[in-house]
């Protein structure tokens, strides 16, 4: 559940972020609700950080596109660019939208009413794995904040950081008095800290924790349906499902516009890029800074398998629960009320994790890992480097129920038709 499993982790993370002024909300101790900050200084600092985050991404794009960098160095810089863009998609909130605060507060209030006077269910395996993954992500962020300055210090020409823009980056000396090189590495460090630490709040505690919490609610509802015997109990189950549906609407109102589209398309690209850098550049990047890339690669691998699979379960399990409730009502003996209860249950719709007008369906990301490995191994060829991104848009999940088999598309890609792949609807 959100309050018992993920809220303590969120509060730990928020303590650091509030010191950095990298988030625009916090916990109000009096009301015990999360509220948007009203302090002008914190608002100005937050807006300065997200605007500088956007400007930094633009500078990196220009550097990677127009600087005469070797192909391998360009891919190394792309790793960091993709990370920054993924985080920016969820973090951008210049108008101080309260969507994130509403989602967290709604989940807390819902669980308070749900488990009032009852015991909280035991932690399932998926929740334990999600908590472990969140802990792992938190410590990977800390490791990156230490390792990247070391990488810049040892190799100032490492893209996409500011010093790599200079033509004389290879001759930079750190032993001289304070100069532009010291200011550049301090600026890169400041960007790194507030982007990584403050920018992942929405990804971890809305997408990850929110998806897992909805699945936990389904477990409770499934138990209630199996134990229900009376008309009142079945009505309570239908009301419970509709309450989860309201939470899903709040959840999707934030995710489908800001986070999921970019996250879904760029996270697989991040995995392929980190695999390439880890394999092809392990002799060029000094240790321990090189460890950044396999760590990020493993984290993105878990994202592409674990998180997207859990998101697809939301739709699958909600359908099963609705069918199970209708079947349970049909088996009961009170015919007078049975018809109205069945109609009420059938009126409920399946839940979905949406992106735009589509949603994450039952396509399993595991089937497409072979494709990602194939393209990662072919990145060292120039012709492959120009066609790697379009297939990534087709992998990791099936888009909506009308998409054709992914394997057929991969065969078309391998036959040379990457640019003309069309997802034909049935």
C-alpha cells in the first residue's frame, strides 16, 4: 500500500529535495497533507532549475549534433541526454500544477478509509520487489552524483558536459587558480544534483509506486469479492472498484500527458545506448566512472521489463476482477436483486495506464528483448546507427489492442523496411 510501503521512502527523498529547492511541494505537518509551496523564494528557485534543465538539454543537443565528436563519444553523450529528457518530461511544472499533490493525497485518504478498523494485508512479492527497485534507484542516483564529477575531472573531454565543448579540453589543468574550468564543473555538478535528485520524484512515486498501489487495491478487492455473500457486500465491492477507478483517472490525468509518452519511447533507447557504451567503450572510459553505464543499463532493463509489465497488469487484472464479480453475483440465490447487481458490475469499465489515446496492453516486454539486443550489437556500424530509433518506438509494449504481431514488424525492419513500417489496424 502507498502509506505503508512507499510514503516513508517519499518522505526520505523529499527531505533532500527540499534542501535543494528542487521540488515545489512538501508535507504540511498540521494537516498531514502534501501541499504546494507558497514561499516565493522556493518557487523562483524551482522555476530557475527547470528552465535551466531545459536550456541544458538544448545545449547538449547542439553540442552532439554540431561538434566534431567521434561516433562512440556521441553515443556516450546521448546516454546522458536521454536521461535528462526523460526526467524533464515528468518534472516540468512551471505553472505549479497540483496534479502530483492531488494523486498522493487521494491515495493516502483512500487507504485511510479503506483500512480503518481493519488490518493491512500482507506484503506481496511484487511490492517487495518494487520497494527494492526504488531503493536501488535512489542509491544509483547517489552513485551517479559522485561518479560523473570524477569522470569530468579525469577526462574533461567526456561529452555531453560543458568542458567537452572546448577545443582545448584535453589540455585543461586543474592545478591552476580558480578559472572557467572549475566553474564549468561546478555548474555541471549543480545541474546533475537537482536534475537527478529532484526530477525522479514523479517517476518513482507516481508511476512506480502508483501502479503498484493500484495492483494492491485489486488484491484487496479480489479477496472481498470471494468473501462476499450478501447484497450489501457486493454493492460495497462495486463501490470499491469505482473508487479505484477515480484514482486511476487522477493517475492518468498526469501520466498520459506528461510522463508516459516520453518515458515509454526513450527508456528502451536508454537501455540500448548504455549497452553499446558498456560494450564498445569499456577501455576508453576510466574506472570507477565507467560503472555509471552498466548501472544505468541494468536500471533501464528493469524498467522495461518490470515496470511496463506491472502497468499492463492493471488492464488485465481489472478485466478479470469484473468477470469474477459478475460470476460471483450470478452464483448467489437472491434472484430479485441479482439483475441490478450484475448490471451495476457490468457498467464498470476496465482500468488502463494511458498515454495519449492509447494504453499499455497485455503485450509482454520480454518478447522484444531479443530485438533490443540485436540492435545494440549492430550499433557499431554506421548504417545501423541511423535506423536504431524507429524500431524502439515499436518495442517494449504493444500499442492498443489493434496492433499486429511485433515479430512481423521486426522481420520487416531486418529486411530493410524500417522507415516504412506501418502499424496496420485490424
